[in-house]
C-alpha cells in the first residue's frame, strides 16, 4: 500500500510538471444484485454488490495514464478490483496491471515496448476479443505497408531465468479497407521438456467490413497444447449484429460459442481457470450438492448461443436476450463411488433489460435474469437418488435482479 501511494505521489508531481504531455482516461463499474434461488432449495434471497462487466467483484475502477515526449513515453494503469480471499470473502485490491516504456521510430513504421506489457493491438475483435497476451519483457511491431502490422515479443516466465526459459510470441494483423480485418497471435516457450512448459497458445479472428452498420466476427483459439496431450483444447466464437431503420435505433444480434476438451474460461484480467460444472451452473451454495465439493471431470463438448434485440428511444434502450447453454462432462468421480460418471448440463436464460444513457460515457443498466437449469447423465442420476436437494439441482429455476452503473472518462 505504501509503495502504491509513493507511485501515485510521483505521478502527481510529474503530472504537475508536464501536464501537457500526460493524458488520462479510465472507467468505473459498479452494481448491485438480488439473487432469488429456487423455492425448494431451502435458501434465502440475497442482495450483494456486483457488476458483471467488472469481472471478479462488486466494483472496478481503472485509471490509465500515458506520458509522452514526442516519440517516446510511458503507459501505465492503476486499478482497484474486487477479488475473493482465502476465506471466501470479497476484498478490493489495488493493482498496477501494466507499466511499460514505448517508442515510435522511422515515421511510425517501428513501435517498441518494454516493461510489464499489456497491449490490445492484435485482439481478435469478437466475443472473446483477445490475443495470447504479453507480460514482463519486450515487444516490437513493424508496419511495412498500410494495413499490415507484424509483431514479435519475448517475455520471461514467472519462475524461470531469462531468456533460457522465455516465452516467445508472434503477432499479425492486416486490414483491407472496406473488406476485412484479420488479427492473429501465437505464443510458445523455449523449454524442450515435453509436458511441462512446452505449451502452444494461439488466437485468430477475422472481422468483415463490407456492409455498413454490420458487425460480423469469427474467432478460433487453442491453448496449453503440447505433443503429450491427445486432444487440443479449442474454442470457436461468432458475433453478429446489425443496426436497422432510420437513425439506426433497432439492433439485432447474436453471439455463439463452441468449445471442447478441458475448457478454460477467461476472467476480466485475461487469466484462465478450468471450468467446474457445479460453479458454472448451480446458483447457490455448492456444499448443499452431494459430491459437489470433490467433483472433478473433463469437458468433452459445450456450446452456447445468445440472440438479442434492442431498440433505442431517446436515452432509453430496452433489450431482450435469450441464451441456451449446454456442457457435457466426463470422467467425474463422485464422493461415494469409484465409477467414472458423465453429466450433461443445460441452461436456458431469459434476460430483459433497460439501459438508461445518462451521457455519452455513462449509463445505468437495469435488468432481470431467469435461469432454467437441468442435468442428465450418470452423475445426475446419482445425486437425484440421494435426496431432494440433489433432485432440485438436476432441475431448478432461479432468478436475479440487477442494476449496473458504468462510467468512462
């Protein structure tokens, strides 16, 4: 905390001396939820602070700085974000997610970064809008012709010497005006020890630019691939939206995901954690589910699709989104059985909402979500036999009322 305040003081002094070269922007996201569990789950409704866009907690505040002197400068971010401590309590953390030097050269054809890098130049533009990431190290970007950007990065592993245990990444983006934009990245490390750090990660995305008011993006990604695994963890996404009528008040759209083999979902900071079907699908206290705390399994296949329609009337935008999600897991070991079980989880969500636009950079989103969840397979049959709690987990209805506040500056 003291170090954080010292950095703030230094930047405040620097900002006073070089105000003309120091620019700021940022955001604040906050919200509140009222969770309403299934009526037969013997649980009470709960109110808690949370904003889904904030990623991990009730509030996220970001302050981004860019100090520049012509063709060189420093970029950094201060962040306060919610997290869960070892006791399961929400806490608000102060972080410095990135801070790096940058330099432009040769009439902006060369761009260099060094430090703790986080850069979205090669993001895939779609539902995930991601790349393979950066880290502590250096990156260079070369722009030889209009629309083409080629990058290469070298980053240190968290517990390894540099560069013998380094992570290497390549990046590429190309834009053909009026037709499409492509972005891709691949990352691997220098270790030759198979099954440990010989991992390959890659993300690709292409966005169509041919039709005004149409957004159409497809993405594909793989991660943690090496020659020791039989199946490659992978994900595909599609994102489409189109604005209609005079003034474009009507928007229709769809998001879809398909994924398989040991899926890892991305949180707001870009980190990935293995999916646990209980915590993804069960709304409530997982300790009430027989066998849930020791539930381990591998994702075989899953997908979700979410169409929506929104219409803007002045500063008010009503929206209706529907979502269907299916995940099939195998290799599950229940508490009282050594039998490998499987389970298929289904969830249907209904989400009406209204967004109130307070200004060009601030809005309030008020909505309701209803979750209809069901499960089938050997594991579902096992918990159904045990008691009524297990039976209600196999098929239940829960809902949530929420109010989010979002502000950027």
